[in-house]
């Protein structure tokens, strides 16, 4: 079997809140086609036109190649080998950032393809599932600005059987800290004492001193952990925040390489790695991050705010890991979030999502959605 084409498809839906930090209305789907007729699919959390350029080429020279030129004609049976080919052929322009985003989306598609060829779900290819269901938490963004509005947002998630929740912050949380406290108290009241509540600061604080102003509220409400509090270049600031009694998670908003996660664990005090599987080089890349985290006694809680393709990828990865960690379950209202694949992953009555046993990722593209939202510049 040989690869015949690698496609990067830009999907874009109208975003009523386009000024906010929400990537669920814009997506890049990766498709690896073969001469057998089988295809693998993936996606990446990135800027789609840039990913298209990295995939399609043309190559500049042998260390700045397009991914298509690396892969077309190759035997895709070993995704790890393909990953290293892509990584080494883009090292002049990549090794971090956009190139790794592109490699990540293609890597997901290659593992999906391998699973389909062998008739196995990806978690079996990764060593076997240790569980067949995973607890989920619902990510809510943007947060309502009244207590009743926040309670309604949590109730909407509870109607989907979710028991745990994450609120993504905005800079305005610091404008009126008393109001922010009331909003989080309303979230706790609606969610209940047994719920895990997570705060995703989404890089809303410029300094550790600024972010620490909210820590008394976070402790009072009983926050499980704080995600992405500071610009990722501020390693020292992360270390300072980690000294104040709240676990700090990092990675989903810019880290793309295992060495960056190691720096944040070893020098930045991070206790939780939160890689976006599509941004860190797919399954092949995230396994490197996980190995480094486990060697340091740290947790790996995957990021996931795209479509059911990434939900499926995270389910396959988390199912095969030694520890039970929660699945991020975006509650975005974007049609791409819910309709990009034919398959859906509902939250069951126990607050968990079942792990697919279908070959590969366990998802197929909804061609109607692809054609409706395909963006052509």
C-alpha cells in the first residue's frame, strides 16, 4: 500500500463571537489517501491556510520539504517512521510551532489509517485500552456575566449528563474580582460539592502577581487545577504561581515539543501537562510528552476544543494510559464541533464517555458538513 495524496481541508463557520479566543469555528482537516482506497483522517488546532502550505509545498530544499513530498509514494504502515521522516524533513523551518501542528494532524490520520488496515482501534495499537469509558468535563466559554447566566450554563451541561466543568477565563475577570467570585460561587452551587471545577485562564494574566489576585477565590470555590495562567515564555512566573497551593497545568496554548514540556515541569513548577494532541505531533508526539511526564510523577490531561475527531483521538490516547484522567468535552455551539463526523460521543448517565472499539479513530467524515463549511480563499 502506498500513500497517493495528503489533503488539508479548511473548514470555517460563521462565528458570532469572533473577537473571542475560540477556535471551534475554524478547523483544518487532514486526509491521507492510499492506492488501496483506504483513507485516514485527522485534524489540527492551528491556522488552516498555513497548514495547507506546509502540506502542499512546494519544497524549498531537503530540510524544508512539504509533507506531501515526504509522504506521497511511501508505505504508511509505520506511523512512527513517517513521523520521523516528516520531522527531519522540516527541521529547517519547524521542530516547533506550525510545522509540528501540521505533522500532528497528519500523524493522527496515519494512526487512523493503520487502525483501519489492521482492523483495530488506535488504543489497541498503543498497547491496549485499560478502560472502556472515561469521565468527562464540559468546557464552557465564554462565561456568562451574571450568576443566573452561569447557573444556566452549568445546567445546560448537566442536561448532557456532565458532572464536572471548566470555565475559560477572560481578562475581565480581573476588572471586578467580587463579581468573578459571585460567578464562580454560582457555578459551584449549580454543579454541586462533588463536582470538579477547573479554571482555564487562557493566558489572561500578564504576570504572576496579577493572576494571584484571584487565588483566594479559586481556593474558596475549590478549584481542581488552574490551566494556562501566563504567557508560556514566563517560566519563572509559572514557578511562582505553582508555590501557592493550586496545581498548574500548561501546554495547550502554544507548547508543541516534548522539550518545552520538560522545561515547564522542571523549571516552571507545572504539575499537569495539557498537550493538544494535534499540536504536539499527534499520537507519536504526545507519547513522548507522556513518557517525560510520568517519569517525573506528573499528570497528562489532554486539551480538546475542536471536533469529534479530536474527541476520538483523545479517547484512544487516554484509554491506553496508566492513570484515569478526564476527557475534555467542549460545549461550544459551533456546528463544526458537533457535525464534522457522522459519529457522536454522548456523555452517559454516569458522566463518562464510551471509548470507541471501531478501527482507527472510530470516526468518519460527514461529507455534507465538509462541503457546506469548506473554505476556499
